[in-house]
C-alpha cells in the first residue's frame, strides 16, 4: 500500500513537470525539455549555368530547412574534388538570400553579417552573431555562386566543372541542424548544325501609263513592260517619263545592290544620238531635271535622257525628283543592307524612272535605241 502511494506521488510529480514544460514551450520560453531533431533538408537543388565538361559555371543552390538556422551556425557546401574552386573565389562572388531577403556577406561574421570561407572543395558560411534565430523553420535559402552574384557587386570568379562527364553529388551540412544533398550532371555540349541555302529572286515589272515616280511632276507617258521602255515619239521641249518596278527577295545577310547600265546612248542608224543628262555631261550626282540648253554649236545639248530611283539607297541619294545620266558605267539604283522580302519599300521593292527630252535641234530618226542591263548582286 505504501509503495502504491509513492508510485502515485512520483507519477504526479512527472506529470507536473511535463505540464509545466508544455506550458513554457507554448509560451515560447526555452526549456531543457525541448530539443530539435535533425532532419533532411527539402527541395534541395543546384542549377548550373553551363553543364559542359571542364568549363566555368555559375551555381544556384536552393533548399528548405525544416528546423531553421541559428546564430553562429555553419552551412558547409561540399563539392566533389573533381570540381575546382579557384583561389580567388570569395564572398564577393556569392549571394545568399533567406526567404528572398538578401544577407550581407563578409570574410568573417559580425552583427547581422555572415562570414564566408573557402577551401579547395568547400564553401563555409557562418551565420550572424546577433542573438536570435537567423532563419526560421521552413525557411527557403538560396546561395548564388559566380557571376550571377550581384548583391554589393557582380561576382567575377566561377567554379570550374569536372573534366569528365558524369553525375556528381554536392552535400550541404555544417553545424546547422539539418543536412542534405543534391546532384548535378556534367555532360558534353550538343553541337547543333544546319544549312540554309542561299536565295535570290530579282524581278522587273512594267508600270502603267499615268503612274508617278519619285515625286516627278511628269507622270509616265507610256505603259512599260519588264523588257521594254517605249518612249515612242519625242516632241521638242516636252519631256517624257517611263518607269519600271524592281523587287529583290534574298536571304543574304549583308543585303544586295542593283545597278543599271546602258549599252550606248540612245542611237539612231543615222548616227545621231540622244546624250546623257544633262547636256551630255553624264551627271552621276542627282540633280533636278532641266531641259536641254539647245546650243546649236554643241550637239550634246540638243537632247538628253536620264534616270531616277525611289529607293533611298541608305542615304536618300535621289531625294525627290532628282536625276542622273543613263551611262555605260553601272549606276546603283537599288540597295539594302540585309535580307529582303521583295515587297517592303526601300528594302525589297522600288521604282526606277527614265526621262527623255529633246529640243527642236535633235536630229530626226525613227529608230533611236539602246539596251539597259540590270545586275543584282547579293552579299552573303
């Protein structure tokens, strides 16, 4: 009977202590009854910026700590010996965040600042010395190593991957309660190759009577085709304008140039010719159209013809209603500096115009003619 009373009193005493401990624990007051049990880190990962063999790479390590982290505890990240941690790797090449909030790093911990030390295979983070928990339970910790570290400056030193392909374990431990590991795969880069055939399509199309070209006050007087520019009968002191549309489709990375050249002046079987604009001077710098000066002693001034282009030629050379001579020297009339689609103005499509005007001194002839040659040159 005595033993029974003693046993009951003992049980009552234990129950009292347990109740008190539970009460203190619920109020947040530390007791010797509570001890955190070590657990595995969760959601552990390490993302590499480059997984090729033997190259430098950034690391982004993330994990969730079930028990949290206390002051002056360490987080030790251990890499296999086949990884190379350069001697210059230090806290300037690292960022740490706790639940998204950045942590200040230095060579040694002080106050709220964490310390960082490295060996040939480990990085040791020592948490702050300020009292209280550093990271509460279930906190998400992120560690960035390399040029992806940008807090307080951009890192300039990266870890070097192993020379051999394979799967490598990276462990996380230290004096913090929880620990864990993750793996990264080091593999050969994949070389992707392809061929794209060169393309070039160049077309010339006629323009209907009454169309405009490059702002000229004179509209086209005759319908043209891809192969004909019929000025027909020229009347003294009245200019005539014809036009053709040019298109280029190409995948040339450096674009293309289109030139045009005449085989000769507009020449009659009688030997008479219509010279190049203006007054036989064969201007290559675009100027406003002017009538032949019709100087009787100078045959070159009795009639002339020339050309213009709506293409800006990257410098708007022809402006509005400016003309140059048709010449036996190839003249650039269309160009672009990259691939073209055959439809976009100044890139894949333009209009060129031709104008002829004679004076009353121009010799008669019913067969003035010449041949124009366009050349489209892509640069791949």
